[in-house]
C-alpha cells in the first residue's frame, strides 16, 4: 500500500485497508507516507493503536489531510499491548480522551463521519459529552460504532440532545464497515 501511495502522484482520494492486512509498524509507515503524498485524501480506513506514537502521527495526518471527510479507525494492538495485557487495558481506558483531544485540535473542517470499532477506543461519558460540546460549530457529524457502551441510555440521551442541536447528523450502533457514497 505504501508503494501505491508513493507512486500515486498525490491524487488518491480513498485509502481503505483491513486491519488484518496491516501490522502495527506498517500502519505507522502508512500514516507517514500519507502525510507525504496524499493531500487530497477524503476517505481513510486506518489500523490504529492507542499508543502515543500513533496519536502523534495521527495528529500530523489530520493536519495534512484537510479534505478528509470520513474516517474509520480499526484497533491494532502494539507488540507491547499484545505481550502485556494490562497495557492494553490502561490504553483502552484513556484512548477515548486522547482521541477526542486530537480530533478537536486537528480534525479538518471537512470531517463529517467517524467510525470506530469496539476495541481500543472508549469515550467515558464525560469525555463523550465534552467532545460533542466542543465539536459544536463544525459540520454535523455522523458516528458509527460497534461498542455496546454507546447503546446505553445515558449515552443515547446525549446523542439525542446533540442531534437536536445539529452537532450530530446521525448515530449508529452496530457492525461497522466502510462505505463511500
């Protein structure tokens, strides 16, 4: 995939990968290559880990890809997380907060859709609410997740509030997939 990106002449609009086709290191390399060669990117699926190195590269990518409309994040455990399950748990609990900070700080104005699986990212109730409050003033956001947490009544009441206020366009809980309209 990185060779395709390298030889694309900067014209790619969509990069759709499966997390099983991409190692932790390959995914980091992919993000770096995108930052060098894909300023016109609109749709991206990305194998993503909750390590700080990923968040740094992801922030760079968001700043570079200012036409990005849709993002699918698929969790990919780092070698350390696979070897030390407690690291996965620690990262899992903090990842939603860190992800929301990066998105709020660096997401392009064109971003209208975020999809994420149930592994690796979890927004606490307060983080979720704060993220949506701070998203106000941007394009309405469609969110798709496979994490059962967001199907709970407290989360759904927040979703309805922000739908009514135009912050959220659509919210779906279920199996995630990447569709390009």
